[in-house]
């Protein structure tokens, strides 16, 4: 058991390392591009060339990656903060510390600070969304699955198929039109700034709803499929033949077996929400990392994009790891390599 | 030199106005630029045509309260390099301009008490309003003005003021060095060591290399705010200023907070606090925030959203006619735009009225491809523009493109009307054999290429005089010359126009310039926009300004 | 959109059954197939079906964009015929989706089958690389590409390929593992057929059931992804008619001229529903 977890942990780190290299390679593949992005639109070629030399961008990709990783781990300095380069970038923590993600070129602040201001908002949004997604989809999925083929199942399945086919931006636009523009029950944006006449809670309703609608309908279908599938398995028939009450059969045997597969899917929803928040935060002007990612990409703020992608990678790989471990704990029959 | 009193041209100007040779608007603008106070100018106008000055609704302004405005919250550490009209919305409440151009396009003294110009328009005395103090308590004086102007005109500050004033304040110096691409490195210095001179503690004298009428309006260009020299040109929370507010917080691209300071030298302030809220690049979100009363006003609203907001009962509509526009400029260093016949063909294929209607509907008026607006005092009316795709085609053939040309038109993603405009242009160009692919880029990326792209649509803000835009954008070698346009005749005509106080004579010169722009110039220009916005009806004292200026110390809010 | 958990190595019942037959055995799949096929016909015949050139502006109609005799579905805010733009928009969708899904499946199936058939270090390598790539969501992958090289159609294809190939590869691998000890595979090996022949001619046809289900689902997600990119302003360069872009252009006027945003929304949603119904129906027939 311990060795399994350790082996998985090692894999987790290797995966993260390779992924971070790919990320670095894509974003910093063209060194001239990096220099001109750092200097912004009004730079002239001579300034770009100068920075290119100062940052040693001509070095081989692997060497630059080593440097980048070193900076991130606090082993080497971030040269961008060097006053001699004259970018006016300054980090109160100094140029060398663990978790140094560089500077936001857009906001002229250390990326760590930028993330610190926003990540809480996104965690709150995602947290509330997951908090609703899991119970809603379990209840609807199980109800639908045990009634497979009956009208209730048809109804739930029909609605969920339709909802999974709706892009989030469509859901968002429709909900805004209805609840904000027409009825006036909810605010049209969710900037969560002090002094807003709408409470923070009311500002959360629509963004959370959009995420829940998109994700819960999908998870419901998975749960339904798994429950319906399990009900056809021989051991359920055996239990029924033994005369166990249908309720007990469902609770004790079916659910235990049927919910193992959806568990991974639910964990994957955590990853999915990281994508989902990009759309939702942009539409509702929500001050989280999703809207930041979009803005940073449009601006060409490579260090913020790198940091946020790194975060998404860590979450994705982390959920894979948690999923594997949980899977094994829940189902002793499964012995992964 | 004797003390400058009334400008010698003013009596002539009054006579011309009395004889109806000069219109009311020209009179007001020219007279105030020459140093007559706005009040007396309006007074004179009232005597002649029975109209009073701008009617100010004398509504009592309640004190207290917080105003929340939706705008992009940019990094405003360096006002000298501010590049949009949204930058000064935040800093100009704290650090102020010497002059102010109002919504009526009349420029009035602000930190100045008055100015006066010599007969040849080459010596300008700027009198500072006495009794103004910095927030720190130190009196505001000539040394502060000199430090700021000198800095704004230095290469190191990187300010667009340099391009604006270069023609009459600076000399080019060849450093003898070349940069990597072999271009000469040119630096600038004041044309005369006494070009900016201290007369006394409250008077600064500018000596100009060439005559210039628009000096007071240039002093309201958005980077030209007076910073405390002790702070070295850096703006931030708690920065010293002369304004009615101080900035207490800023989180770039999210929010900025201003708080009132006591003892402001001018009107107000009435509001205790102003919060600028950035809802991201999403225009729809601005509308949603206004509709849900999450903000009390917006920097600007796009025509797309007018039908929606018009229905909101708690909002008031404000509009102003401006010389705000977007020019589809052709960079003459790229083929095929090096050939003036091609540039003319690109204009001939276009009917500005159609493009204007598609782009903004009733919120714009057609332009004439020369970047001088009918609301500019020196505007000269040319013969009506006639679209002629057949001639455009012939011109292309003559220039060596018998099969037409393929071009890529780069536009900004936001606001969406850029795409509507580009689509309309492409549709009309098609008839003349111009095949344009539209390339939409995120706004920030557009500013990477705006000076170099072969064909791109760039937004140009309203400026109160036509010559200001022409000088910023088309004079040889100025930093914002995005089309790399070089034409000695144009430069000469512009120099001459800038030195003529008589609007009628100046208009003749402008007719030549406008004609030259139509025949040879680097732009296709189809519309002038009206700017408008919506504010909550509780807000008192707001008026839409043609350069989006909001003078927050004049605003108040009624409690609901 | 969401990653998949649906398609495991469930039934093999689809077997060599002709695809159309399998589709017709399920009412849901038939309906889904009809929707998807109808749009395919529209896309193929766009130049003949569309009443107008989708980029031509009707300057008169721009003033009143509501549906009329000239413009059956009205025009967009610029005065371009909405029906023609939706028809040509189908072409955009039906070009980008098959291209990106096709390359994702080509890459995924090749990698997965090779890994499953040969096992060993190759299997390890493919699985680990897959893990790495699975960590990048498609939208994020595309955003990285934009930051590096800017938006383009090719980048959408690359992003979708890289994001979806690992999932496909896992599925293909599990199918190969399940099938490679079947008698007919052993027989072919005994005949001395080369591995490539065995994989393509023996295993793949029998593994295709779950792969097709997966393909339908992923095609639906890709339609949504492309719509979303268009909506976020990261999509295909205009004036290419693009459904997502049409929604974002029409959204401001929603309370006044609802048709401009709602009709392209319906187009997107119908294709996605079609894909999902096909996937659901085909899965049922396999179960």
C-alpha cells in the first residue's frame, strides 16, 4: 500500500516535471518573442536586442528551462528584477525565493502577489460549484438509474442530454437575460468589490449556477449509466433472489459498486472547472484566475500564463493521484500496476 | 519684452465676429486661445447674438457619498506615458492640468489663472493661479511647472507630449550613433536654453521656435499633468497633487479608490469617495453592471448597447458630438501603399456614409478621408466626396495591379464595431478589385503592430483642433506617425496653418491640407462618432466630454 | 469541455456490424444521426443552399434586421443575411471539427494500439506521455498557443488534437489489451501476418464500437469548444461565418433583436445534441 502510494507520488512528480518542460518550451520557444513581449508594444528593436543579451535568451532551451526551474525553486535569481535591466519590476521578497513565478508584465507586480489576490475567489467559486454538483448529480443519477427506461428516467435523461449540449456561454447569457435584465433579481456582474449594493452571496448565484448546470448534467448521466449497468449485474439479481428488500439492495450493493466509476469523473470535474471558470469569470467579470488567464493570454503576459497553467497542471496531476489512491481504497479488487 | 496684455489680433477678431465673417464657435475658440477669458468671450457672443454662455444647471449639489464608475483600471504609475483617455480618468483627479478644454471645446485656464500670447504667437506667458497648494502644503509655483514641462519634453520621459510640441519647442540632435538596424539615433533638446523661462514665482514664459496657436490646448493633452518634482515623475497611492482627491488604493485591472482631500482650491469636492471598477474587457459586463446598479456610471457605452440601456429607468443618457474616429491607415513603407495611386484607389472605393451607417447607425456622421472634422474651427468644406470604384480599379491597374490587390486589414477585437466597419470596407473594396482579409487581434496585440502593420484601423481620440491630430499622426517623423507618411508639402502647409491666428485664412490653408490628404494621404476615414454614456440619475453635475474627461470634483450624488 | 469517463471497454457487441445498421437499431442514435447528417448536407451544399453571399452587406437591411421576405431569418447587426451565415457557418464547423477530431483519433489510435500491442517500454512511454498531456485542458492548451503564436485555425486543430489524443489512446490501448488474446487474432498471428496487418485489419474493426461512441462525444465537445473560443473572441478570423462568433456579435442586442444570437445558439446546440444522441444510442446498442 505505502509503496503503491510512493510509486504514484514519484510518477506524479515526473509527470509534473515533463509537463512543465513542455509548457516552458511552448511559451518560450522563440526567445526574441520573449524579449519583445517583456518590453511591450512601444519597445524598439535595439532595446529588445539588449534585453535578449541581458537575459541570455540565446542559450539552449534546456539550459533556459534549468534556469527557469531554478528560479521557481528558489535556487537561482530572477534576472528580470535586476534594476540594471530597468523594467521597474520589484519584488519585496527579493529575487530569490521558493515559488518565484516571475513578474506579471501586464500588472507590473510579482505573479505570486497577483495570484494571491485572486486565487481565493476562484477556489470559492469552484468550491460552491462542486458542493452543489456532487449531491445534485448523485441524487438525480441514482433516481434515473434505478428507474431506467421509466418515464422519470426518460425525463431526467432528456433534460440532462439537452443541458450537456448547451455551451456554458449560452447558459450564462440566457440566465443573465432572465434573472438580471428581465426580472432584476440578481446582479449582472460579480466583481465582488467593496461597497457594491448587491451582497457577495447574490453575486455568486449566477456564476455558480452556470458551472453547476454544465457539470451536474454531465455527471448525472455518468451516475445514471453506472447505476443502470450495475443493476443488470448478476450479483444484484442474486441479492434480489435471496429476497432482500429492493431498498436495501440498492443502498448496500448497487450504490457501493456503482459509484466507484463516477468517482473518477467527479474528480475530473475539478479539472474541468478550471476550464469552466475561464468562460464564467470572463462573462461575469468575476475577479478570479480564470478571467486573469484570458486577459493575460490576450495581453501576451507569458509569466502569468505560465503560472496559471502550472497551477492547472498541478491540480490535474494531483486529482489523478488522489483518484488512483481512492480507487484502490474503495475497490480492493483493483490492483494497479 | 513688455508685459503681454491683450493679444493684438483680438480686436480684429471681435470685428470679424460682429461682421459675421467668423462664426460663433470659431470666435469663442480663437479668442480664448489668444488669452481672452472664456467668460468675456461668452459675454461678447451673448451681446452679439443674444445667446448666453453654456447654461449650467444650477442644481444644488449634495455633499457626501460614494460614486462608482466603470472603467478600465490601467497601471498609472507614469502619467507622462499615458496612452489612452482612460488613464487620466484616474490620475487627473489628483494631479491636474494647467488648462482645461471643456465639453464645449473651449479651453480655459485651470491651474493657470490666465495666459497671453505675443502678436507673432511665439511668446506665451503662463500666469499661475495664486494660492494653489499641494496636498503637502507647499505652494504650487513656476518651478513645478518648469520641471514638469521640461521633463515631458525630454526623450527619457517617452511622452507623447514630445511629438505634440516638437515642432515649436525642440530641435533634433543627431547623436552620431546608429542602432542595430542602422537607423540613426535621434535625440531632442529644447531649441533654445530659454525656451521655458521663469519670469517670477507665478509666471512661466514659453518661447517658441515657430508660431503656434494651440499651446493652451496642448497643455491639456492627457500626459501633461503637474506632478510633484520631489516624486520624480512617479504616480501612485498617496502621491502628492493639487487636485480635490487623493488616491488611496489601486489594484490594476480591478479597482482604484480616491478619497476627497479638504481645502481644494476650486469647486467641490462633493463626493467623499470615488471607486473605479474594472469589469474586464467585456463590454457586455459594463452594461450588466450599470443595469444592476452596481456602478453609477460608465466611461463610455458602445452604440450596440444603446437600445438595451435606453430602457433602464434609473439611467440618464449623455452624449457629445466629437471628432473621435478610427482611421484605416496604410503604412507607406509597405507595398502596395508606397504608391499614392493605390492609396487613392482605397479611398475611392469607399462611400463613407454607408460605412458610417453600418458601423454606428445614428451615432456617427460621415467623414471625408482627411481627418479634419466639421466641428473643428478650421474645418474647410471641400466638394462632396464621390465614391468611384471604376476609377479606383483603373488607378490600381495604372499602379501595376491590373488584377487588383490582396491585403490584410488588422483590426482590434474590441469594441465589436471595428469588425462591422472592416466588414463594410471589405465589401466595398471588393467591387474595386481590392481583396481584404480581416485579421482581428486582441486589443493589446494591436498596439504591438499599430506603427508597423501594412493596413490597420487605429482609433484616434477627439482633439479640439484639427491641426492637433494632423500634427500627431502625419507630420514626418513624429512618434505616432503610424503610416510612416512623409510629405514635405504637407509638413509645410501644417506648419503654416499652425501659425495663423485668423480662422478664415487658416481655413484656406486647411482646404489645401484636406485636399492633399484626400489625394495623397495615408488614410481611409469614414466616420466621426458621437460619444455617449449612461449615468445613474442620482449623479449630479456630469456631462459627457469629447475626450472622456470627467472632472470628479464637480460631481455629486443624491442619496437614494 | 468535460473529459470522458463514459467509454470504457464495455460491450464488443457492435463487432463488425455495419455502422448504419447499428445506428438504426436505436431510436436515439437514428435521430442524432439524422441531425448530424442534415447539417453535413447543408455544409456540403452551402453555395447552392445559401440565398446570399454570407459576407455581403445589405446596407438597407442593416437599418431593420428583423426577418423579412428578402431575409427569411433576418440579418445580423451589419446587414448580412443570417440564414446564409448560419448555412456557411455549418461549413466552418464541419471543416474544423472533423479535421481536429480526425487528427486526434489518428494520433490517439495509433499510439494506443502500438502501446497495447507491443507493451513494454513503448507502452510505458505512451502512457506517461498521455498522463502529461491529459494534464492540459484543451482550452488552456489553446490559450498557451495563443500566447506563444497568436490565434489561428491551425492552432485550434493542434490544441484539440493534443488535448484529446491521450484519452483516445487510452481507450484504444484498453481495447487492444482486451482483444489481442481473441482466437482470430491468434489465428492471424499463426498465419504469420505482420503486426501492422493484425492491428489494422483484425483488431481495429472489432474495437471500433467504443471508439465510435467516444468519437461522437468528442465531436460534440469540439463543437462547443469552437463556439466557446468564438465567444471569447479567440476563434476563427472573421469574416469567416462562425457560429460562436455570431452569438457574441448578437448577444448585446438580445433583448431587442433576439434572433441574431439565438439562432446560431440553436445551430450549435443542435449539432451537439445530435452528437450526444448518437453516442448514447450507440452505447445502448452495444450494451
